[in-house]
C-alpha cells in the first residue's frame, strides 16, 4: 500500500482540525460532521493498493528517460498541429506500460539538467512526473543546448548498476544556443544495452505557446523574437534530425522519428525479443499495478452531503 496525498498531510490535518472546531449544534449533527472530516482526510491521502497479480519484467531492467523540456518542445507540429510535449507525455507512459515491473528514472534538461525521478518501480510517481512536463517558461529560457545533457549523461548511465539498461532520449534535436554545435560523445557507447532516440517535430516546424501566458489567457500568446531589422517575428521551432541521429550513434541505439505512437511499436517488440531471460515473468509481489481506493470513501461522503442538503433544506 502507498499513499499519494493531494494536499500535504500536515496542511490537510490543520484544515480538518479547523472544521472540527466549527462545531455544529446537536450531537447527531456533530457526529456527521466528524465523519465528513474523516472521509475528507482519508480521500486526500489517495491510498493505493496493489492491483493483484500482474505480468512483470525482471527487476533487473532499468529504463532511463532523458526528456527535452525546452520551450521548443511546445511547438505545435506533431501529427498536424498537436504539441510535441503532449505526445511525449503520452508516448513515454506507453513505453513504461510495455515493461511493467522495470525500474524507471527520468531526467529532464532545459536551462539546467535535473533528475526528476531516481530509479523506481512506482508507476504512479512516474506517470505524475511525465504529466508535470510542460516545457520551460520563456523568461527562464536562454537558448537550447544538447551538449550540457550529453556531457552529464555518462554519470547517470554509469552508476554501477548490474542491470539491463534501456535508454530513451526524447528531443527535437534543436540547438539555439548561439555559436554552439553538437559535440561527439563516443564515450557513451556501450552504456545502453538497448533503447532509442525519439525525435519530435517536423522540418516545416511549428509555433510555440509561451507557458507563463498560455495557461492563463483565453487567447494563447506565442513566442516571438526580433530579427536583424528589429521586426517582431513569430518564432518557429524545427526538428534537427542530424543532431538526433548523431546522439543515437553515440549511444549505440536506433533513431526513430515519432509522428504517431505506433512508430515505436516495432522497436519495443525488438527490445523484448533481445532481452532474453529478462523478458516477462509472473510476479504476484510486483509493486507496480497499484489501484486507486478513494472512490470507496467518496461514495459515503456524497451520501452524507446529500443527506445534509436535504436535512438543512427542510429546516429552513
């Protein structure tokens, strides 16, 4: 059993105590109030229990996701005018689902490199982390660089883990840092047993909504820049497949241009075949496959609130 509180437990505890101090008149009314507060506290805990027997891969399989979180990943040129980042979130979670029970780690890079999740088999935390990826706000962005993450990647790969290592490098391959070109990182070859570099975007490119404005305004604000004539121009981000193929070569994995989720299926099947003894086994003690329980407490809460509504309406 695990818990994933919506509101921090300490804060929810304070809120519940305040509700209890606002005592209703009448013993029966106060008892209902106490039950409501208890139910709210338990629902907030989001208690999750194992979902039973699941098919898992060996615990000796690691999956490392290296995700580009720069503002260019907000470009709207995926399968029409979809955002690259929306596809990334969906595709990465889909990949994780193909290897239940494996340990997953997530690293992101934008103006800095950050390990979002150390290796874990908790799929809820992994999914929540992918959902939190939403590109870098334009006031933090100072140009895209792939060299920073590539130079640090050896540290994340060489951690003395005797495991079957899958690496998925997710990016549009774009470098906007002035005067910078992608360096060669041949020293990374051999660290990844398998995996892929997943490229997002098109040669035509797409416009980018700025995070800090687009989330609050009805009319989305797009990223602009001033050209040599000081004219305001709508910025366009384009995929750089040359950089992505170079990274794939350095890592010793395949490059896949993602235009739809199905583009990764063949590669995933190939990985499962080459994993040999690490392929799926039955494991009744798997820590993956957790199920939500909050709705068991939500039903009586709604019932009591409906009763309260009818009770007090009749008294008026």
